[in-house]
C-alpha cells in the first residue's frame, strides 16, 4: 500500500534525517579523534591477535634463534635460512550494547545511552584502525538487532547511526540472553565488549560459558543517582523498564540509606561474578571522563 505525504510531512522527515546525520557526524569527529590520538597503540597492545603466522624465509644472521631454521630451504640452497613469523593481528570485535529503557536515564551532562554510544563508537574506530572487524549486538531482554562484523569506514558510520537512532521493541533487560546469543552466533573466538548499566537479574551461568569461549570485557555505565538518592522530599518515580510508578519520601534517612545499600550490594555481586569468571570490569559515570577509564582498562590488559 502506498503512503502519500504532504509537503509539510516531507519537510519534517528531511529535518529529522538531517538531525540524525548531524549527530552521526559529531560522534564520528569526537570518537575518531580519540581513537587516533589517545588510544594509539594501547588498543593494539591490550587486545592481542590469534597468535603468530608464517610470513617468509630469509638468510640466517648471527644471533638468530636456530630453532627457527627452515631445514628444507637450507638443504636446497646449501646455506642456512630461517622462518620469519609475524603476529596474526586481525580480530573480530563485538559490541554488545544494552538498549533497554534504563539507558534513557541521566541527571548530569548526558544520559547513559548517550555515553554508551560514545564509548561504543570510540571502540569501533579503535578496532577498525587496527584492521579488525567490528560487529554489534543490540539487546534488551531479547536480541533486538545483530550487525555482522565487517571492516571499513562506511560500516563504522552505519554502526554509529544505529547507535544513535535505534529504538528497541522491549524496554526490559536480560543480560543472559545476549551472553547465550554471543556463545552460539559467533563461532570463532572474538573480543566482546559488554556495555550496560547491568540493571539485570543474575546472569552468572551464561556469563561463565561466554567468558570461556570469548575474550569478554564488561563496561558499566551508570548515573550518580543510580547510587545515591537526593534529599528532595516526596518524589514520584517511574521504573523506566516496567513503567511502574510510585511515590518515595526522599527526606527519610532510612529510605536513602536502603537505596544506597541496595546499590552497594548489587555492585559487590557484579564484581564477584566478573572476577570469578576472569572478566575485566570497568565502570564509568555519566558525568565523568570515559577516556581515562578506557586508558586504564587498556593499560591493565597490556
């Protein structure tokens, strides 16, 4: 069925597309510059290739390891030659991006979703500059979208556009779903960045299986008000994932204390789960500089 648009509707669609392209360009300029100028070499060191691959043979030189001698070529030319190996560098990098409703929350300079977008774009440019393939899995409590790993700037810009404008069907979160999908969908070992606020039920078993197959890194994005409740009296709050509303008396010390205690226990559980499975976890707040967090993560892995 054809759908006809009047002139005003066409103008609105054109403006909307223009705004999206503008945002894509802004994210590209910022994150590409970061990956080129700040993370140069650190990403390469932090995330190793699959091993060493044969490159060529050359004449033996004093000091070379005799274990590298190619005896077949040596016998043919009656002169010692050695095998030269180089790092098989190309990786497949997967970005597992939480697009559930809680990502729309943010009380500082940006929302959690906006910060996740910048981090994902920075990692994507870092990967592509190191000749790695990059793919994305958007998830909520189900797999919302899968972008197969590829190379090239055009592919990166497509990813950034999807990061900015993608809208999920569900607003809930289930991290075990994306862990199982990663395990089953990506057959060969890859480096996977799990980017989420981790407001989810336990996913320990699925995490353990995925962590054994892939090189998994967890990046937690959170807001200051996720960890502490302001004292502003009676406040109406809404669960962004379930839509449930309720009134909370924030002036009560025991209410604020209970809220902070819940956050602390959840952080302890997360830290324990990731540590037990040998997975690096880094956390960044919406009002903080994520560049420092990524640099420290890369250095820790280097």
